[in-house]
C-alpha cells in the first residue's frame, strides 16, 4: 500500500518543502516583511510584527471542525523562504481542504513558479484524500483573483465586512473539485458556502 507523502513535492529546482514549526517564526516573518504585496492587498498595509506567529499558531473559528493544519515553506539553498502555504485538511467536512494563505516571493511573480507550486500542492492534497479545495480571496485583489480563476476555482459566495487587522473588506469564497464532483455537490456538503448563506 502506498503512503501519501508528508509534504508536497517541490517542482522548482533549488527549493525544498519544509514544515514551518515553532521556533521558525523569524524565518517566516522575514519572508512576510520582504514580500508585502499580499498584506497590502488584504489589509491595506504591510505585515504586522507578529504576523508570522499568528500565521503559525492562530486558531480556526470556534466550532469549525478540521483535521490537520500545515504551514509549509519552500526554502532555497541559503535557508531563505521563496514561498509559503497554509493548508488545513477536512475543514468543516471530511475531504474538503482549505488553503488559508499562499504567497510566492514577489521576484518570482510572472515566472510560472506559483502555478507549479500550486499544482504540486494540489496533487499532494489529493493524494491524502482531498476531493475539494476551498479558499477565500479579497475582492479587488485582481492578481490573486485572476490566478485562482486560472487554477480552476469558482466563486460560491461573497462574505462582506470581513476584518483583517483594522481593514474591512469583501472576500470571495471559492472552491475547486479534485475528484470530478460538481459545485452543486460541494454546496450540498458545505452549507455555509452557499450563495444565500448568512453569517460568516
């Protein structure tokens, strides 16, 4: 019987995937500070000093069932981060995996690296039982909206007045089938992602 890999394969030469664990917060914070575009798009300003700690140790909303959470870093030969992803398995219902954060270094934008890393991440999640991927993207973050649409994600609903730091915004909840299911089937599983769903 084949065993699913502990971490995604890294398709980019010179990089390797590692799990970011306690004690590695400074490494992640340096990456956030050096690549502020994501945070400016989401909250209107660069990452806060404690952003990496919150990313690695923050808890999901009360009552949200889930499996395991990974904060994955892609490091180069010097040990510096070139990209990162925060992934949660079995969020809300089994087989639904959530991408909380996915950031590729600004200098790599337009190179195809983001697509390659996501494709490997998707294959890894599928190998571990994911049938659906789910995420939220800030409306108006055009680069991110286009990227996720190109990867096959479809909007299911909008969440209004979502607060990031001191900034309130609208988030597009999106999902992608990995095992041939329909969006209608997904919405039958995850009621909160239906267009008419109330609350958060």
